[in-house]
C-alpha cells in the first residue's frame, strides 16, 4: 500500500461526521475572517456595529409578509405558544406575536434586544404577547413551546449538536430551523481570493445542517422557499456597501489595493435593469428544516 492509500484520520472524520464537518467549516471561516479583521484593525462585535446604525431592513413592518413568515403564520393560531431563538430585531417574533398566544424571544445581544423592543412598541405589541429573554440559547431557561423557531442563527456557531438537542427538547409540536439555501457570497468568490489572497472559506449551509440533524437522529423535512434578492440595489453605492461588508473590507481608504479591485469588479459586474442595479447571482432561497413531535 502506498502512502497515498493510507487513510487520513482527520479527513475521514470530516467525511463521516457532519457535526465535526460543521465545526471544521466554522473554525476555518473564523480563522480566515479573524486574520482579515485583525490586519485591518477591525475589532468589536458584529451585531453591536450593525445595531448602532440600523438600516430600514432592521425595522419591522408587521404587515410585511414574506414566504417563510407566511409558512409559519399558516401554522399558528391564537392558542399557539412560540419560542423564537435568536430573535434579532423581531422580523419573525413581532408578526408571530400578533397571531399567537405568546412569543418568547431569546436574544443575547443587548443592542438587538433594544431594537426588538422599539420595533415591538411601534407595532403595538406589548409584554403580554412578547416576552424577551436576555441570554444565549445554551444558557436560557424557558418553558417548552408549541412552535420553536430558530431562524438564521446556526450558521456561525461552532457547536450545534447540544444547541439543536435543546431546541428539540423545548418543542411541543413543531421545530423549524431556517437557513439560507443559496450562498450569499457566491458572486464574490473570485474577488475574495484576489483581494485576500486565500480561498473563500464557505459558510455552513442548510445541507450541512440537514446532515447534522440526521446524525442527531432527527428526521427533518426540507421546504425551500424564495427569498428577497440580496444582490439587487437602488444605486451602485449600495452595491459597493454590501460587497465591502461581505468582504470584510472596512472603511474606504484602509486598503487602497482592495478598493481598486472592488471598483474594477463593480464596473465589470454591475448590470443596470431600469432604475435598479444587479450583480448576477443564484436565485436566493431559504430552507426550512422542520420536524414534528409526538
Ligand atoms: C442573522 S440574526 C437572525 C435574526 C432573526 N432570527 C431573523 O432571522 O431575522 C442572528 C441572531 O442570532 C443571535 N444569536 C447568536 N448566537 C446566539 C446564541 N448562542 N443563542 C441565541 N441567539 C444567538 C444573534 O444575536 C442575532 O440576533
């Protein structure tokens, strides 16, 4: 047997164990992004920075419907209790609280909880329908609920086995994990390598989460739904802003070489469609991974 035929234990473990693969993908991503941020002197918590200047997308119009919310609202009535884990600024928790008996929103970030409170007050949703819990899910002490929701939270977490088991243990009827089914950074992969000199460290996806659920013995169903286009903009400046954020470039001028590569990329990639601007990208979809109890 030649050396090339010998099994490589780490690779075998990654191939055989979806939870180890998840851990590896996120550790690799954190290492690469951590090095980029450190080089740029970019420190501090991502959500604190986002909440300091909340854009319109962090405000909640309770009348605004979108496919995953519709899917959830179809499964909620005035008797349903809901647990929203990682509720953010209340995109799901607030409209669900208007339809359900009670929503418990677990959210560890102080600035995001403050936004959630403001958004709930603006939507006329009071404490009797929406209860906030200031904790990580791993530490939160809450009662089980009919519907447990965990939307767009798992992606960066290192350890999802105990996290998912706890979601399952708190579910009375249905648990729903929502994750992107299309890679948001797909248009940026080549530019990432040109700017940072390393391959793009891919994010975990709904497919990785599905494999992890299977490894945990949870037979999830998968529902794919359309989601709002990410790479469509009102102006080229908005396109540059999102690309800068996804590439972790920091303010203009901090890395003139990267700024030049980004400008060149925008000139050759941005397409004008009427009064909108687009970067060609896969059609965005959200995945709902869900299972029922009992
Ligand atoms: C991308 S946001 C999603 C917010 C909301 N669920 C949505 O889909 O609009 C991710 C949220 O997960 C929260 N989060 C991160 N780690 C968490 C943890 N260990 N337990 C609970 N929430 C967490 C963050 O603070 C943030 O609010």
